[in-house]
């Protein structure tokens, strides 16, 4: 279904992912992103909430995306919302990094019209693909007045989540996402009926969207703490030119004395280090010494609050591209990663 710009409509931005994937025998039976936006819309069937205009942005598995690709998606969202006839936007995306792109889009989104991310766990040519149903529900949500002013939403298997804090929690099951800290936003039924709860938290003010050439050299790496970890990975990242490091700590955001000393060296040299955690839920809390979170804070690391490593990396990448100082980074993480 397509539409002219003169009538109210939803825009579908397709980026690839499992929802567009088909098996390639010439690649040993691997599934690869194949279908474009028009094919996805055709599979979603008739009786959609509003007419839909289709735009192809990328055709990649989301495991292959980088921050520049994610920023491109954000720019396309802004471009289509320049049309006042657009009621809402749906982005089809691979599930591997949907939490990153959706969060980045939410950080820079100041328009009241809804943007809804969705995808699939089963390929388009599987015996029972879930993508068409997910897309139909996402279109219903994007067309709903209830979704206005809610920022970026993720709609998957009928579940609706805010972008901030959302994460993939299942590798293959249909109900693939959760949001233990910022909660559940509502449901979309198989008939397209939308039921949303009142927002549990206020959305932070949007950040600027960097231009296409802003900060390409502002590399941000993810470094993990684990039993026996030394500082080799962190120092190698800095040597490779990383301007920022997200440290995936243990527990409430802890590391060890060797990593803590390396963090102090990194921050003294001008790098920005953010401490997150591998734990599923709860805030980063600087409590422990002997290389723990309290020492990391003293070494200059910024606590991520409730943001997990994936979304901490996105926020830090955006802030460094915008030229923010370490103090401004700390303020942003306190505001955006804080308790609901």
C-alpha cells in the first residue's frame, strides 16, 4: 500500500534484519537480509490502520551496523517527519542491535509523533514468520493517538516498551524483549487495538542530531571486567584511538585494582570512561573499594545509572560526537540513565 504526501499516512523505513531475511542456498543455507520495504508491507496484509508509504534505508543484518548506520536511520526518521501528512513512523530493524538504534533515535527525537521499531525472530521464508504480524501491530501503534508524545517505542509480539532501558532478553523466542528498569508501556492486540499505560517517567529533552561528518574519529569501545581481567584490552582500545570507554563491570559496577588504575590513567589522558554492569537490572552504585565502583568513581569514571553497556555505548558515542566534556557527559548520564 502506498500513498501520496497529501493524505495522512504512516511511513515504513526498512533497514533489513530477520524480518527481511531469506535463506540463501549459495551461502550454505544462511539467512540474509533480502526483502525491501515494499515486500514487507505486502506480507503484513490488508486492513492496516492507515495508508503506508515505504522507504528503503538499509538492507543489513543489525549485527553488521555501526554507529554511523544508526545515525543514518535517525536522519531518515527526521526527514520523513518533515512531511506534516505523516502521522507516525515504523522502523523495521534486526533484533540484535535494535536496542541501540531505538535508544539513539529516542535521544534525538523531539517530535510528538510516534516512531515504532519492530522486527522478527523468524525469517521471512520460515514456515511461520512472525514479522508480518509484528509489522501490522507496529503500524497500528504508530497510527494511534495514544502513542503521541511517547518518544521511540519498541513493539514486538504485541508487547510495547519505551526505548530507554529496553534490551533483547531471548535469542530465539517470540517475546524477545524486556525492560526491567523502565517498564512495560502496553500492548497491541492481534486486531490492532492499542492499550498503553500512562508513562512511568518523563522523557529527557532531546539532544542534537550530529551531522553526517561529525565526530567520525570519536571511537568508543566496550571493555569487560571479569575474573582475572587485566588492563590489556582497555589499553589496546586507547592505543587504537578510543576517545571513550564503556567498562562493563560486575555487580553494581565494579572492576579490580588493575583495571581501576588503568581507568585513572585513561581519564587523566583525556578519555571518558563510563561504568556500566553486566547485571540484568538495577543501577550502577559506587559502593566498593579495592578496585570496586567507589574507586572507579574516584578514578574519574562516570556511572551509567540504569543504562546497560549497549545503551551506555550509544549515549557516550553521541555525546562525544557532540563535543561534550567529561563533566557534561556525567550530567547527561545522571539525567538520562537515572531512576524513573
